[in-house]
C-alpha cells in the first residue's frame, strides 16, 4: 500500500470518527442562565437532553435516539416537584404515563400504545382513592367505565364503544342506592330512563328516542305519588299535562303547545 492510499484511508477514518462523535449543544435564557443541554450526532438529537427553568430547576429530562424520543421522560414543576413521567418508543408515547400534583400525589395514570391511549386509564382523588377508570382502544373509549365517590362507593358504571356511550348506564347515590338507570345507543339516550329519590322512591320515568324526550313522561313526589305527567315530542311538552299534590290529588291541568 503506497503512502498516498494510506493517507486517503486515514483522512476517511478521521472524518468518520468526527461525524460519529456527539456534539454538545447548549441554549440559554435571555438572562444568560442555562436553558437546555443536549447532544447532536450526525446533526440529529442523540443522548440525554435536559431543559431548565430560569430559576435553574430542571424542567424536563429524557433521552433522544436519532432525533426520536426514547424511554422515560421526566417533567417537573418550576419548584422542582415531579409533574409527570412519560414513556416513549420511536417518538410515540408507549407504556405508562403518570401525572402528579404539587403535593407529590399521583392524580392520573394511563397506558399508551403507538401514540394513542390503549388499555386502562385512571384518575385519583387527593386522598389517593380511585376516582375514574376507563378502558381505551386505539385512542377511543371502549369497554367498561367506572366512576367512584371518594369513599370508594361506585358512582356510575357503563359501557363505551368507539368513544360513545353504548349500553346500560347505572348511576348511584353515595350510600349505594340507585340514582338512575338508562340505555345509550351510539352515544344517544334511548328507551326508558328511571331516576330515583334518595329515599329509594321513583322520581321520574322518562322515555327517549335518539337523545330526545319522546312519549309519556311521569314525575313523582318523594312519597311515591305522581307529581306530574304528560307527553314529550322531541324534547318539547305537548298535549294535556296533569299536576298532582303529594297526596295524589289532581290540582291542575295545562295544555302544552308544540
């Protein structure tokens, strides 16, 4: 191998090494304090990057790989308290994402797949008790949902399909007694909805069609006596409505116009 060829090979090797080496990059706030630190490799973000608030506290920190966010990224409030943890794979959210309040308590946790909510998401009361739980499929609510009171009692349970309420929804008082039962079809109220007073007595029976009150509707006093009854047509009362006192005595009739 002659000297000229050897020199060319050495130049190529040196150039390759230089371009493959990470270049440290820093940016600054207007006041001169550090704003971010990171690295570039072949002109692309690579390795650990850290962003700072003007007060010097870390704002966020995570890893880049060939200009794509990878692994766990951690975010902080300006006072240094943990704000959230987000997991990435090839620049898309994947895995568990968690959010924390200023007091350090977890208030939301969700699972992601390929940049969309997929799996279970949960929110929490300040007490740490579960508040809401939804199931997701490719970014849409799908499956059973549950909402809780802070005392762990169930507040509502229902079913979602493609981001729309679909099926029976049941709502409860804090003591566990039924508040309302009704059916949704593709996000719209449909059929008979029954609502109850806190003492367990029926409060109303309302019929729906495509989210409109439709047909005979009856409202009740909390002693079980009918309070008023009449008909609806597309949410508007029509015909003769009758009104009763708590003893069940008819006290008035009123003609409703469309």
